[in-house]
C-alpha cells in the first residue's frame, strides 16, 4: 500500500531522516507500521531537530516539500495565491499514485487536500481532524470550510473522518475517535495522593496566548494569597516564555511558580506521577493529550469547558471544569479543595477512564481503518 500524508506541520530533513512535531509523528508511526510506501506532503523548515521533534520510522518514505501558506493578511493572501498552482499540481500528482490518502486537518495544506480529494472519489481516504469539532464553536472560516467539506458525503466519498468527541447529528462518515500516549504495559499502580500536603499543579503545553499560561499562573498565585499551600510547574515553550518569567520575577513568586521550558516525555511523565492537578485553561482544544496523559496517572485535570473536554471529564466527575476567568476559576477550585474525599474519587475516575485509551487500543483501531 502506498500511503500519502497531507499535513500543514513543518518538517525538517537531515540526511535520510525526516523530523516533525513529536506527538504527531509518534502517532503517524503507528499508521506506518501497516503500509509499504509512504509519501509526506508538507512545508519545510530549517534548523536542528529540537527536543519536541522526532523522526518518522519507515524504510520507504518520500518527502514532497510544499510552501507554507497563510491567509491572515492581504500580503500573505497574495503570496499564497502565487504558491497555490504548484501546491495543487503536486497534490493531484501524488493523489493519483496513492492507495490511501490521509489528510491532517485543520490546516491550510489540509484545506487544499479537502478540495483536491473531491476529484478522487474512489480512493480510500481518512482525515484526522485534530481540532475542535464542536458544531457550535466559533472558528476561523478556513476551519469551518474544512469541517463542511469533510462532512459533505456528496463531495467527500470513501473517507472516514476521525474527530474528537461524540457529537449529535453528524454525517455517516464522521467517526468519534481518540488519541493516546501510553501503552498498556505502562499502566502502573498509583498510590492515592495526599491532598492535605502541598498541592502540586502542572501546566503542560505551549506558552502561547491560546493556552492561557498566564491565567494558570494567576490562579495558583491567587490560591497562594488565600493561604493554600500550592506550587505550579510549567512544561513547554513559546513566545510568551520571557513575558511569563518576567511576571513571576516581578511578583516575587519564584518559590511557587517554576517555568521549565520543553522537557522530554520521561521528565513530564515523572512530574505527572506526583502532581495533584494539571491545569490547562485553553481557548481551544481538540483532544488535549496533556490532559489525557495527566489523567492516566491519576492527576486531576483543571480545564476550561471547550470542545470534547467536558465529555473527557464526564462533565466534572473526572476533573474540574472552570471558566476562563480568574475569580470564577479560583472560586471553583477552592470549592473542590474543600472536599478532599471527593478529590480522591475524581483522581481514581480520571485514571480508570484514561487508562482505557491506550496506544495498544489506538493502534488496533488504526489497523482496522487501513484494512477497510
């Protein structure tokens, strides 16, 4: 089988190896176990592979570089329009040779793939929509177009569309799906946390506006001011890192807040095993792996009510759902902290639910899709 991947993720090429964002590549490597040839169409970037990038694992992989495109300004729009003919030509050429077409959405390259796949109704296809599939959510126009195209069974044929969450009134090709990080063999016996000792919070994610890391810091700062014995460790990097470090320094809360930057999977895993809570007050998510990973070790998630997150948390039974507001979020957490027995049950429920979604199950579901 010749397997074609259409992705907006930037890639780095080093000799015969192809690198990209580790969580995405780690997932794709599971798909690639079941195919003979691989072609990746995606934008390229230069530089040494970073700590959060990894290489594809396949002996027969071809990289077809395309230019990154964006439509966020008139200038970017004009530049992208000039690039479109060559990108579309490459897509058509590769679609013809492929046995299975796999679109990664939402993204601008995936958007083009949504249009081109219409001309290949008999090809076997899958699309992974890794964003928020909530029909009621406010999203950019390009995202809404991709969701409409993927859901339209007149234009989109012979395709399984994998989405996060189980939403009502969806077309027959929409398949509720999940993602995973850990194997069944990695399930460990986790001892009950002591919620009477110092409460450890972690934030795992990019330090960007959409993830609201400053709000996470301010929530813990507020709890500290109210007399709670708390700390917060942030794992991740991004454009807000310097600004956040300045905030921590100016507020003189270095003993409470620690910004680690990017760390390996092993370091983050070790932190999750001892942390009491994982806080992620995002503006938008698909299936937040950082939260599912925290739950895997009994770390209680504290998350905003977005996308399929309420479903993941069983509407509060497996975690804490907060509003993206400092006072409201703090008060909700204080209410939870006053019921320590309740916290034990939430930790156990979170662990049991997340450990049902292992990489082993994920891989078996992928194999079924490729056999169809």
